[in-house]
């Protein structure tokens, strides 16, 4: 039980990577806040965790809305007595060539990935600093935090930006024993990735099978997708690590797709 006594605030936690992380954190003893745009889905995930003997709370929050983020984190502290772990995980994907991206789509992508990371970090850090018990800031990056792919200009830009935020937070948080790190998964078969397959097939003029084999998994060592459990285990490592020896880092979970 590596997270006994800890409180985790996980965004986008009603499905995919966030949901798996929330379940694993609960199994390791943490109280978990399921922060998601969909209240019903957040409540359902919280109910699953509680049915398994854990402690969880579903909170509806638009992670790009300053007031909603502040209110959600304040509620977390009121309900559970603090916040020790932030997992900034909520995300979306839109794929187009750059000339077809609208400015509204560009701004939406950066808001959900970067603005949300800033807002949740600021809200959680204030409480972490006041509580004087340290903390862990974890950002869901991507192999696209380090590599580029066609059709994904705003996504790649945002994911690169998370590295800069984490490294800065590692320096600012060090004196408070607050660590900051980035998880960089390869392609994981979540609804977000499944949606991309036909979109990329249409944009590139190839079959969906070719998108999987020759685009998504081409540079892996074994042609395999990363799993939600693979990513959750790295999220546990970052959350439970006891010292500032592991901070300001990014860890690829990609079957060797990127080795930087």
C-alpha cells in the first residue's frame, strides 16, 4: 500500500488512462478524486472504487475553467483533508493538416492540455505548500512530448509544453518537497486513439490497418500498443517516489518508439 494516507486529484479519470490510474491509486491506499467533465461518469467510477473498498469522490469540472478548477480542488481538500498528488490527464485529439486547423481548434487543444495543467497545478500547489507535507505533480504527456507527427500540430505543441511546465515546477517545488514529472506514453488503445484511426486513414489516404501498422506502431520494437496498466504503473512510481531524486523527468512508456 504505497499511497496510504495520500489524496489524489486525477483529471479525465472517468475513462481510459485516468480511470486505470485512479483504480490503481485506490488499490494502493489513496483517496481518489475522479475529476471529469461528465458528472455521471465520474460518479460511476467513484462508485466502482468504493464498491471495491476504496475511498473516492466524483467531481464534475471543466479543466479549462479557472473557477471550476479552484472549486474542485477546494472541495477535495474539504472532503479529504488535503491533496498530495495531481495527475493532469484530461485530453482530446483533433487531427488535420495545419492549413485545415481552425484557430478555435488550436486554442481548444492548447487549453485542454496546457491551460488545464497550469490551472490544476496552481490550485493543488497552494494547498500542498500550505500543508507542508510535500506532493507529486504528474502530467500526462506523450511520446509527442519529444517527437513530432504529421496532422497533430497543436497536440505536439501542447505535449512539448508540458515538459517545460514540469521542469519549472520541479525547481519551484523542490523546497516544499513537491516533485513534478511527465509520463510519455506511446499509442494506447483508448477511445481517444480509436477515434484517430479512421481520421488518420482518411487524411493520409491509407487503410485503417496501415494506420495501425505503419503509422502508430511502426517505430515500436515489437509492434505492440502500450496498455493502460503500463501507464498506470508509471503514474504509481511517480506518485510514491519518496524524494526529490526523481523530479523534472519524463519517462517514455512506448515499447521503444522513442528512446530519448
